[in-house]
C-alpha cells in the first residue's frame, strides 16, 4: 500500500470513528439498551445473509435496517446501527470457511465501520435538514422526494469512499470504477429503501418487533433461493473455464488467448454500448470460440511450416466441431451463433459458410476482430508476436474487407484508451 492510499485510509478511519464516537455520546441516556441491541442484532443478521456474486460484488439488505432506524430514531442512532452491522456478522464464504470480524484484517473492519458511519451521518443530516421545511406527515410527495435524496446520498457516499480507496490501490480511474459499481448497486439501494420504510411503519405499531421478525423471515428465504441460483451460475462459469483450459492444454501457444480475447471483446461491446445480456453472450462465446480445436490433430495446430490445402480445410472445420461439442450445453442467447460465425469475413470470404455483410451478427464481428488482434500480438508456432501498433494498423487496413468497419472503429478507441492508461501507469511506477 503506497503513501497516498495509507493517508486516505487513515483519514477516513479517523473521521468515521470520530463521527461514531460523537453519535454514541449524543444518545447516551436517550434510548434503552435493549432497543439498540435489537436493531444491532437485526442489522448483523441482514449483513450475515449476503447474496455473493463474486469476490468483489455482493448484495446486502442491511440498508433497509439503517433506513428504518433513521426514520424511527434519527441520524445518531442510524450511524451506530450502521457501524454495528459491520462488526456483528458471520457468513459462509466457502465450505468450512466463515467470514467474520475476527477473520478480517483490523484496518478493513475499521474502514468499513468508518465508511458506513460517514455515509449514514451525512445522508441522515441532509434528510433532517431538508425535512424541517416540510410537514412530512401530510405531504407524501415531499416525503418520497426526501427519501430518494437520502437513499441516493447514502449510496453515492458509501460507494464513492470505497472506490476512492480502490482507485488509489489499483491506480485506476476513480470515475470508471465508480460508474461501473453504481450501475448495479444503485438499483439495489432503490429496491431496498421501501423495505426500510415498511420496517419503520411496523416498528411503530403495537407488537411491531414481532411483525418485523415475521417480515425478515421471508426476506431471508428469498435471499437463500437467489443465492442457490447464483451458485448454479458460478458452477456454470467454472464449467466454461474448464472447457477453456482443455483447449489451451491442447495448444500451448494459445495459453491465455481465450481470456484475453474475452477482455478485448467485452471492451469493444461496451464501447459500442451494447446491452448487458449481449455482452454476456459475447464473453461466453469468446471463452469457448476455439473449443472445436479439440477435434483438430495436434500436428496441424503446432505445425511451424505453412499449412497445405488439406490442413487448412481441417482448421476451417473447428467452428462447426465446436458447435457439435456444445450442442447439448445451454449457453446464453447468441453465443453459439457468435462461435459459428467468428471466422466469417465482412466481404464474405471467410469460413465455414462464406457469409458476409449483414448476414453475420455484429457480435460475431466483434469476436473476430478481438480474436485476430490477440493472435497477431501473440507468439505462434509459425511466427513471433507482432507489435500492438502494427496489429492495429492491420485491423484498420482491413476494415471493410475482413473486419466490420464499426467494430474496427470501436476497437481502435479501446486500444487508444488502453495505451494511454498503460502510459499513465508506467509514469506512476517510474515516479514511485
């Protein structure tokens, strides 16, 4: 961890702990300990039942509890409950492996506590300041707007602090990381906020604590069902990766090729602003596009001399062989067509069917360009790797013949961005 990261981390922890201490001081003697314990346990329970997407992404419903406490008691209490949720939790990461406060480095726990404390305090203070101008009991529209402001401010602060640290640690663009996170985390906050309002309403009813317990049960059951679905997706991805490893084990010159092609193809698709489902189809196709090479003789794949017509003919069969291997496997929509057509050309001179133009889906052209670029910039049995700049020139030269012009235009922008980003990283490394 460099000096800037340590300085930022120290500042956030110090500021957050100061806010938490101030809030604890302000509520002393104002609330029963049993009530604080009730909300703390509820927050810890919600934080313990995460829906984990991968090591970097998970969904928690703890914001609903923080929001409910804000509405029921105010900002000081919500800060304390938010901080407690980052301490009193236990969830299973892997079989026989549990994550809890004692398994996490102390600085990470302190940072998480500080982050939610700052987020809850500032967003809660904004809510209380604005609410003084309105009688929220009779103005539902104003109430709804203020709730949206609270939710948005909490989400922006919470993710902004986290992404600031990630940006410093990874030497990456803050806004790129932040926007990427917000694209999926903000809908999560927006969906959870109404549950917080409902919990606050129930809590203020006679026997409200019992009603909340009855509400949390179905929520946790829904979480369990969704986690099972997520686990099945994870198994699916592991299967795809195993197939990719099988391809690369057969042809040592293409080690890492499929994963690199996946990265290029994803960036091209994002530059073209394709929808997430389509991008996912392209990613899966990229990982599996060479699966048909399993059916090609090793002597042909590893031949250092020029292939003869018969050998070329066999190579041209690998997209069709790949489809036969995958025919009983359920893949995302379009993935199989992308694999089938990824060696077709824009001018119709490709293989296996000799189609071109609009007869080929744009997604296949994306994979074609990404595949060709990585092949040119990688060592192969018959030649050394080409310089990235030279490979980019070939892409541009063959735009409108071998490659789709729109795809080449997007890809050159991606390559320019990667070059600038690499230069920035090299500059930082040299300065450091």
